[in-house]
C-alpha cells in the first residue's frame, strides 16, 4: 500500500502485524524480598489483589470480603449476610463546600467558613484529622488536639480560602499519608501540630522552635473491629504539654426531617463505666469503644453533634450540649458545656500528655461491633481489649502490609523508589471518602430547616435535580478538592458514566458547576480498566459494553452541544486549562462570534478514536458493534479533516507557525486566531490509534465500510497513514 502524506496529528496507521505488538508486553510476575519473620500467607483479601497482578482492580470472583464492603445505595447491590461496615477515610474539609452552602449568593466560602465548622452540624458529610468512618459516613472517628496556646481546639485542618490566600485555596498544615493497604487492614498517618496562617510552614522557621509529631495507626482485627494507636512525640527543646482527644461521633442524619436513604432515628452514645462507650445506630447496630487508660486517666466527655444556633444565629439551642462543646470545655474553661450524664451523639477521651524533649507516648483505643468481640489471633478465643493481643494484631498488620508491597512493587525499584511508590499508593487509599450530595434535596431544602432562597431554583446546579451522590469516591485532594471533578476521577468510570450521567448524556463536571465540561477522557479510562483487569481473552466484555453504550450517549451530547454548527470543530470552555488564555473560555466571548478550540476538538478526536478502539474489541464477539466501529472511524476522520483544513480558512492548523490555535469565527464569516503557544495546541497529539490489517479484516462489515471510504473519498483518505509491509 502506498504512503499518504499527512500532518503530524490525528492519524490512524494501518500496520502489518510484525511492525507492532498486539496488546503490549506481558507483565512479569517477579516478587520482591520476603519480610523476615513473616512466613504465613497474606489474608485472602490482600492475596487476591496480588494474584490479580493489578493494584486496585479485581476479578469478580476474587473480591472475597471486599464484596461485602461496597458502599450501599439501595439500588439492588448484592450484599452479604453480615455486610462489613469496614472503615473509610473521611473528608478533610466539609466546610466551604457547595453542598453545605445554603446562601442566596452562592458564596460557599463565606457561608460556612472554618470558624463556623466547629459549631455547625454538617448536612452532607463530616471532616476531621486523620479520620475514618464506616462506608456511609454514619459513625466517625478522628483526633482533636490543643497545644495549650492556640485559640481553637484543632479538630480539622486549617487553611485559607480563595479570597484569603495568595494562590487560591491552600491548606496550612503539615500531614503525611505514610502507609495503607487497599483493604484498609492497616493505615498510617503523620500530623505536625504547628501552623502559620500566612506562609508555608517550612518557610516560617516555626519548626525549628519545636513541634509535636502525632502519628496515627489503624489496624483491623476483623472487618468491624478497629484498633487505634496514636503516638505523640515532643520534637521541641523543652518539656511541653499537648491535649489529645480521640473523638467518636455520629453524623447528624436525624435533625433535617429528610426521608431519603440514610436518614433515620437519632442514634446514641453512652458511657459504660469509666473507660468504655456503647453506641447504638438504627442501621449500624451496636458498637463498643474502649479507651486504654492504663497509663493515665483520660475522662470521657459527651455532647451532641448539633448546631450551636445561639452562637451562630442568635437563636436558643434546643439542647444545651452542642457540637463545639469540647472546644468551649477546653479553651474557654466552660465545664458545663459537656453532658454530666455521660451520653450524647459525640464523645471524646481527654488525654493530657506532658513530655520532655524527644520523648514519646502511645495512646490506644479500640472500636468494634458488638458481635465481633476482640479475639486472640492464635486461639481465636475472646481476649482482653488491650495488652499483648492488641500489640500482636498491630504488629501482624504492619508485617502484612510490608509483605503485600514487597510483592506488589517491582523488584527493579530501589528502596527509595519503593517507599515513594508505597506512599503514593497509600495516598490513593487515604483520599477515599464518603461523598454525599442529593441535588434535589439540596435545591428544595429540608423540612425542619429554613427554606433555601428562591434564587436557588434557577441558580447553580438547578438542572441536575436527578443527581444522587452517595458513594465512596477517591478525591484529588481531600482538603483543596473534597469533591470530584469528572476528568480527575475518570477511572471512576462506572460511577461517572453510568450512575451520575444526566438524562441528556452529559457527565457532571464538579459540584461548583455540574453543567460545566471536563475533557472527555472517560472512554480512555474504561479501556485502561478493561485491559488492566485480566489477561487478553479473560477480560470483562460485559463491563466494556455497558460503559460503551453510556459513553455513546455522552459522545452524542458533545456533538450536539459543543459543535452547534456541525463543522466538527468543538468548543467546551476552559476544559481544565484555566490559566492558558487571555480570557475565560467558559464565559461569553468579549467580541461577537464563536470560539472553536484546538483542545476541545482534539479531545473529541481522542474520545472518538478511543470509542472506535472499544467498538472493535466488542465486535470480536458481537458483529453488531461493527456498525458502531464504522461510525466512529468515519467521524474521527471528519474531525481530523476539519481541524487540519487551514488552506480553506476554516481549520485550526497554522501552516506558517506549525501549531494549532483556538479561533474566533465572526458573524461575517471571517476568523481570528488566538496565537498563544500553550498546551491547547499540543493536545491534538493524543489522538492516535494503530489498526492492524489482519485483525480488522476479521471484521468483514467494518473492513468493507472502511475500505470503501478510503477508496472512494480520497480527500478524507489523506487523513489516514498507511504503511507497507516493509515499513515504508
């Protein structure tokens, strides 16, 4: 076959098999070193991940207990007889989010600022330091700290809002996700207590004057039996005191008068002696929390997770015990702020730690479901809550984490690289959180709360009333971005492309503006999940077909909404690149006309060619998909032709500069390029696919249609690169 001239971008190469690999190189199965002293096999849940060779992607038959730990949504999901509550890490900033904003002006940062967070019960979630919760965010645990000098009890990370900071929202804390297993059997987190409201901590010099290291470790004895160790170290130059308050509470789901899934009767926590708390929840059942006070007494303090309406709104509280009670008890010396009857929906153990320089102490507690009492690892008989059995479980879970990563990480990595990879993977686990946002209820308000402003009915997200978010989702950053952005979370392909899609086919962007658009990378994510899930021939084509059908709706939405004149040249707005233009591309143009974007068009070509790839895989088993493959093949070539037709004055390619630019098409038919050298002009390089002739010829319907187009449309065939058997 002859070689046809082409521009650098947007080509489909038809190659002979010996010139390209088919499916890529098979990954090796080499294992790292065994960990000394650990000879027993890994728990089934961790071993199944290793057997599968893909971190975080599992065959349906090997999930074991993970099957029972899926976030329930009441939509027909399979549940075990005794579903695990498990634990999930929680949001690090619930304040200042859109879902908690009920203001008339839509300024979420001002409506619920950091100073209100300690006193106001959240509607849609919770936050805290080094916190965990059950899979639906009902029962929560985290730390609170006070160094005897700060003006507040530190219950959550501190940071600056966009208007306050000099470079957008910015957390002003030092904290590290040190370790985690994918099943949450072991988690480790480090927090440094000092903070400065204006600069980065390392630049202020405050660390040289001394600080506290607070390291938190979680280990599961069983699915609903959680061990907690908090190790506090004085990194200062003199003896000092730190108040440490491990805190357990129920998310407030009872005060709103809501009727959707997750609302219910008010739960309760009550003291059982001086060191133990019993909890009851309508759906979670009975839990026990014990605090180890063998070293020094740590009194239990109780209050309610209720808004302090007197402080915030000048309205009498209906209960004297409210959310900010521990802050008032400790900082203000208001001893009456806590419930003397030792009951409520929020409880803490008040440890006062005084240490000389360099010294450490460890505080322990344990949370378990009543029907999963502490057991000895060896005999499987009931054991003491703390002591040797507790230490043995913590040690074993740490060792299992070491073994897991020694096998999961490539042996080619040196020690420093392995540590980097391990902490990066730990970050993926730690940034998972329960995300709850039911837009219909948010728009309409709650029965027992003041009604939202009338402007809300036609304002932000008003056309997304169908959207029901109630899932475990991995956030890009649990402080700065404690909400999903659809292209940051492209690998949440099932949630984003199947559950959350608008009836018109749009995928939500982010809670600040669900109707915005992010780059359409979800088809690419689907293909990566599909190909990484199993060896070729054993992959889940049902998953691929489900995603393909929904993504076809999304592709059609893009074509209808972002190419209004049918030129195969697309807009899209800022598309994640909000700092590359001379004006905001998501807002109306400063002049009359329409913006045609190089990146918007290129992303659609990338979307199109990935859908072609997906359709060809599905067509191997079902010839119906050959028609869809033909559709995406032809559409891709049309987009390539449109973006490259600079000679006709309607493309986005600049021959003189050898670059792609955005263009403004004016009403009189003239055009104006926006000659900015940026990533916008490089995105077209992404849209490339290699088709092997011997493989596509096995699909007669597609092969016949593609051959006809190439032979009968030479103007479009020039957008395809052919290579002969000798590579010419």
